[in-house]
């Protein structure tokens, strides 16, 4: 119960602890809650029957989980948060571009999830207004997040057990509900809505990429990359696909589920178990919002650190977290609306800005620099990574612009290619391929010209013990 002393700084070997299997608990419990259930409801609302909605959920999570878990494997090797590693690609100051977008993403996530939790509290205790419930829930989130990494891992471990048991019960009850005829018809395929649904489901786990390594960075340096990947992938995919499948079934059984999800579930499990259901829903929101708030803090510190060299004390940590939490709470109180519409638009907007970042980061780590970074220079505005890397920034901005013809944000904008594809949004495919190709070839040419790539290859050919010893000396 000691407040975490580290923020964005490197985790030395003496402070490394934990096992790769702990990552399963984090990503399973973070997703076994109401928000992905609502995402499954979004998929059906696009016009798919149950068969094709479930196909989109399963395929989308299998794809999205691959990229998320690959980012997670970076944590033990580098010992730094995920987004600060972007300085090696974007430049120490240039990394602020994706960081600002990430902060917006986290604030939006805390807002949306907090609103769902507040509605659950209001449904259980009618005398408590939604605004007050949201303040209380986000206040508890603030306290847990202030203590940080170890407490988060501890509570997620026990949450994972509780959520699994209760979701088994909900799943049994959900599949007892009467479903519309032809719900399982293979012939009911609609390629436009299916591609849109696939985008939403793939994006869900992809948007964890900016902070997934934050929860593996304390693991010992010799932790197997395969183990880190596997436990993250298993927890993320199972924890997301399961509740999404539930959302598909529930919204197909009754459109009323989308209007009041917690109330609908309470009626389904009966008055005896309803209080437990409300508690589980609230704990689920708490579990994921702790992660969102924690990483919003990390992104904020990473953004201002190049200009201030600020030393984060427990007091500063609490103040910064409180400000972020207050902003999200205020937005949630004044910005209530149709939850399904909000969720759909929010997920689509995330994919346009975060998927290109993910592609660039993975190409740089695994194909170009092969995991060999100077931690010292990542924290130095005058270091080898420079203030701005215009190759990376250009690749990112070109990709964001290139997605415009493929975009479909309902009621806001639809690109010509999306219209031609029967309103499907496949921008995420462009966002994965285009920046990877542009960045790889342009950055490889630069590294060859400067001689850095030869140095990287020489470094990579040395024995693991030599690499560890030289890296420790530099740090």
C-alpha cells in the first residue's frame, strides 16, 4: 500500500518483480465489464444478425490482440512506459503529437466508462443521482490510481476471479433469452456492416497499445517475450470477446438493453442477485478506469517532462491525477447522451489516430532498431533521437490524411470509398499498412546514411549477457 515512486522513468533491475502470467489478470479483468458488452451491442445495431456479428467480434479481437500483445512484449526489455518510447520514433518533442491525442483518448475513456458505472449505481440506489454517483466512483478511481502499479495489479487479480464467476452466470441467462428468427443464418451476410463491425472490434484491443507496456515494464528483464505476449494476448482476447459476445446476444434479444443495460441485466438475473450484479458492474468500471487514469497521468508527465525535467513526488502525482479525473468527471456529467452512439463514434475516432502510431512503433522496435534503444537519449531533448523526427511525423500525418476517403463516422462524415463499400469503414487497414511501409523504407535509408543501423546490427549480434551489461552501464 505504498504510493508508487516511479512515473515515466526507467525501472532498474533491483525493482523488477512479478511474473508474465500476472498480465493475464490485468487484461482479462480490465475487459470483463460493461463497456465491451456495449460494444457488442453496437455491432448488432449496424444491421448484422447474431451469426455475422459474432464472426466480426471473434475475428476482430484475434487481429487486434496480436498488435496489443506485441506491444506488451516491449515492456520488460526497455523498462519504460509505452508512450515515452515514441520519442525514439517521433523525436523527444515530436512525440507530443501522439501524446496529446492519447490524453484525449484516456479522458474520453474515463468519461464513458465512468458514466456507465454511475448509471449502475443510480439503478441500484435510485436516490443517488447519476452526477453524484460519477463523482464518488471517479473519486475511488483516483485513490487507487494514486497508489499505482502494485495495487492495480493486486486488485485486478481478485477482480478477474469475481468477474469470471459472475459472467458465467450472465452468459447462461443470456443464452436462455428468445432470439429473433434467422439470427444464426449464414445467408444474412451484409459486407458493409460486417466490415464496419470488424473495424470496431479490431480497434478495441488496438487502442490499448499506447499503454499496454506500462503494465509489463516492472517485469524482470529476462522475462520471456513469448510469455509476455501469450499471457497478454490470452487475457485481452478472452476478456474482450466474451463480454462482446454477450452484448451481441443481449441486444439481439431486446432493444431495451441499449437504453438501460444495467437495469436490463438486473431484471434478467432476478432480485436476489441484482445487488451483486450492480456491484460487479461498478467494480468492472473501476478496474478499467484505474488503467485509463493511470496512463493519462503517464501521458501527461511524458508531455511536459522535456520542458520542465519535473521530479514527480507523491503530492504532484495526486494533484495531476486529480485534475485529469476532474476533467473527465465534468465531461461525463454535462455530456450524457445515447451511449451506443457515443461508443460507436468514439471507437472509430480512436482508430484513425492510434493505429498509425502502433504500426510505426512496431516497425521501429522489431524491424529497424530491433529493441536496441538508448534510454539516456530518450530522456534528452538534445540526444541522438533529436527534438523532431520529420520522417516519422510525416509518415503519421500522411496516413491520417490517407484514411479520410475510407472513414465513416455516422452523422459526421463519410468518405467516397466508404460509400462505395456500402458504408464500410476499413480505414484501420490503411492505418496499419501505409505508415509501416513509408516509415520502414524512409527511416532505414536514414539509419544507413548515419551508420546507426550497422551499430544496431552489431549490438544485436552480441551475446545476451554482453547486451545486458553494456546497457546497464549506459543507464
